[in-house]
C-alpha cells in the first residue's frame, strides 16, 4: 500500500474518531435537552450580586456565606475585580449582603474564590471558613476564622499540595482538615479541554490534614461538588459529566468506599445537605453546551434538584426549580433555609424564592 493511501486511511480514521467523540460529548453535555420551566413563588434577585455566587453555605442561625466573582478557564467573566465573600442574614427582611473584610497577611488583589465550606469547632464554637482559591489560575485552599462582631474573616493559612491541583469544591471536617474534589486531571489548558472530549475518568477526591494527604477516591469524569451527611458517615460527590451523584462511605482511615450512584439527569454542580432531613439540594446546568458557550442571546438555563432518602433503596429525585436563562443563568448551588431557597450562579446573579 502506498504512502498516500496510508495517509488517507489515517485521515479518515482520525476524522471518524473525532466525529464519534464530538457526538459522545454532545450526549454528555445534554446539548439537545429541552428544559421545562418550573418556577417557585415569590422569587426575587439578591441586590448587589452581579458576578455570580458560585457557592453558598448557611450556618444554623441563618447567616449565609456567598463566594462571588469566580474567574475560571473557559467560562465567561464580566468583572476584572478580585472576588469577594459576602454574608447574608436570611432572617433579616431586608436581605442585604455585606462584604466580609479579610484581615491579616493575605493577597486580596488576586482572590478568586470557588467552592467554600464552614466548620464549627465544638470546643470553643469558633467558625472556620474554607475557601478554594485560584490566584493566577492556580489551586489552593485558604482557611479563615469568621468573627461576626467585626464582619470579618481573619486569615489563618494557605494550603498548597501537588494533589490539590484542580480543586473545585471542599468540605471541611476539622479546623485544618478537609476533603476536596479535583475537576480535571491535567493542569495544562489544552489538555484540560481534551479530557471531556476523550471521556477520561481520571478525576479524584483528596483528603487533607496536617498529618496526611492522599487520594481517597477516583474514577470521576469530573468531580465537582462535595458534601457530607449530617451524621458524618457519608460523602456525596457530583460526577457531573455522568449526571450522577456518587455516595461514598467514610472509613476509619479516611479512605472512601463506594456505596452507589444516583442518576439526576442533569449536570449538577454544588451539593448542599439539609442538616435536619439529610436531603441533598443540587444546583445544576440543564444544558452543558449552552453553559460552556455562554451565549447571551441563547443563555444557559438553571435547574435545582432535590434528592430525598438518598441512602435508601429508592431515593426520590425531584426537580424543584427550572428556568431557561430568562431569570438566572448557570445555576451552581441551591440551599434551603426557613422555608426559602437561595440559588447561586457561576458568573451572574443570585435568587431567593419561597419553597412550596
């Protein structure tokens, strides 16, 4: 066979491979999904949130923390200002956000917050806020102590490690210990783009403490949101490109053992857990292709999903809210409190609604 024939066959094979991968990627991204509108009553936007509230977590007393201003590879960004952490008292009828003042030797100019988690020390009641930070596109974890009287975060330390290379979300389990998800295997920008195209399942969950740093679970196509059950026995991880929530049991050595997966039918991002019922609340992207393109003329929609009785044989998966992008764009988190639902987005606004 001549060289020209070999090259022709190779070109045909490559084209067929790329075509098949693109078809698979469109399937993974739910690019043809049609969203059915599903609104909640008495919804209104949170004033002052214009550049996203990618992650939100709420204390028992109704004080919410919002991570805002994320700039992330491949996603739209509409502000060059550093990111901020806001507080929002959900018991206050005015619902006014307050920017938390960061105190200490911390570089606020490069602050680029992503996932967040709160840990309350049972010994003295101190509240610690863990923040995934991406200064200059890198990944690291910041630990702050929240001082309510000062409306401030006191900087404690920065954690960097080679295993924490593409951190998306975090769940704190001690004053200096946490589980974190990596949403990509590679750190190179081009190779990151190729990961979903090749359907690689190389992402993982990392456990960190001052004594131990180790990968405790793997095999995720992209590990995004993570959270813990109220009894601290199970972790929940969003395997976003598989449209599933993975349930993992925490072993004594902090390693995770696989329990099961729950299909959710959407690309779900962050996970919040109701402390009383144990229900999971998911902020989701109903169409991944629209999410990545970020076309303002055809915006990505938003979806909130609730999972009840996730540890039972028949968990109940319920769509709670859905919008085509006319109200909010690219929802990434949803968390209930006091009969209301607070919904955050990757790079746009935040919404609060009454639950039915």
